[in-house]
């Protein structure tokens, strides 16, 4: 095991442990309710009002995916230790993409929580991204973790900065995987994931991601020996309109 792998695993493990300590004893609001037909039974609802009881996987999934809690922040705090562990293990089972889990964080407005609650959440997200970039045994692809963090926070800056800090062969490979995953949508002038929280600026995110790929990422892709085809597709992001799709290296995408 490389030292970076070891440190990343220790950091993530410590972050998960800190969530357990921080949110120990938390419950949903006593008056919280949800539709019995669409969410679950009164017995299941009572579990959210009981601290520290592990939820059955399907109940946990229904809970974090629900968008109509009266106090979503309290529900997230109640489920967060278990939810974070499920996310890291790749067992969250979103319907479309991991950004859905980020939307759940965003609805809870966790960044507005007191520092002793928001801090452990922030550290968990950073530790998970660093782990996904440096540990060969990471379960969830780094580009999916990145998207989840972006949607959880409504910004790309901290997560792009985290990626810049993590250098080396594996992080460069993860970068090439992300670029290959994103280039189709970006060349169609779309963000390559769904923005599900109304306060997030999709166009601002897309522009920031494109600028980063054309700058920092392009240099790393070139220096790490990424394929010429991938490098050209990223280069094309710097062109617009006819200049882009008449370029000799236009990949023939249809939208």
C-alpha cells in the first residue's frame, strides 16, 4: 500500500467516525411526517424519531431521496452517519446519478449549520474525494464523488482545488476517466450531471468546469500521456460554434 493510499484511508475512516460522534443521538423533528402511500409506514417514521437505530437499506434510500420533509436538516442529521457509510461503500443506489445524494445534502442546507456540525460534513466530503483519487481500492469512481460534492455544496471550487492537490499516477488516471466521462455533454454546452437544487447555478458550474479542464486539467492530461483523442476533445471546449464542429478532430457527436 502506498503512503498516500494509507493516509487517505485513515483520513476517511476518521471522518466517518467523527460523523458518528457528532450526530449521535440525533432524531427527526417530533412532528415530522410523510405520505404513508409514497414514503412509508408510521412504524418506519417512528424509527427516524428514535436515535441511533440503524435503518433497513430500502428505508434509508427512501428517506434520503424524499424531497418533502418539513425539517430536512434534522432528517439528514439523523441518518448521516449511516448514509455516509453507505455512500462510501457504493450502496446508495440513486435512480440516475450520485448527484441525487448531493441534492439531499443541499436541501438540508448543511453549510448553514453551526460549525461543530458543518465542519465534520465538510471534512467527510473532502476526505471521500481525496480517497477516491488516491486509493486504488476506492469503490465509487472519483468523478461521481466529485459530482456529489459539487451538488452537496453548490460550488466546484473546493473540489477542483482538492483534485489539484492530489497528484500522481492514479489521480491523473482518475482525471482522464472524468474527462472522458464528461466531454460529450460539455461539447454540447451542457453540464454533465443534473443540477437538482434551485439555488445552484448550472451555467456558472459548467463554465468553471470547462475553464479548469482547459487549464489545469489539460496540462496534466498532456504530461500524464492521456490519449491524443481525449486531449483534442478537451481542447475543442475552447472553441465555439462552427469553429468547434468543423475542427478536424470533432468527434462527430450528435445532439
